[in-house]
C-alpha cells in the first residue's frame, strides 16, 4: 500500500461513481441479513446499501477482469449548475466514506485510479 498524508478535497467523484463488484441484489441480501442478525460479519459497504442508487451495470472491467456495477450516493447533491456537489451528511458520513481511500494510514492500491481527475489523488 502507498503511504499518504493528503486529505480529501471533497470533489465528490468517488461518491458519484462508486464501483462495486456487488449487484444490487447482493447488496440488499447482505444488508437484510445484517439487519436480521442472520448474516456474517459485514463490511461497511453493505451498511450503506440504502444510500446507493444504481447508475450502470453490470459491466465487465477488462483491466481488473471483474464484473462491476456503478452506484451513486443519494446524499451527493448539487444546488445549482454553478455550485459544486456537496455531501448532505458530510459531518455524519459513514466510516467507509470518511476514511476512503485509506485502510489504516495507507491508501489501498488502485483505489484512486478509477476516479480520473480526483482532487484527492491529483
């Protein structure tokens, strides 16, 4: 993993184009299992299922050889055409959003490559 001391510039690219290898049905099943207590221990991504809207998918990523779906967070909003996008729950956002693209104090390799022009990685 790559070390970094950079901070997110709040461009919203990762919120507008969240690439996952989980279908909406997979996410819903994992979320429902988590809610009922019948599921195995789960990652944060399953907990934010209600916040996600499917944008595209499935598609096949030739580079990673993985089928993927693209989601958008429903809390990412733009007030007008001249305003930048803003997270409407920024102060209370989930840990996976707060920590992206970090895992501990390192950046997960390749996590920013899919977000061309990301202010964080740029």
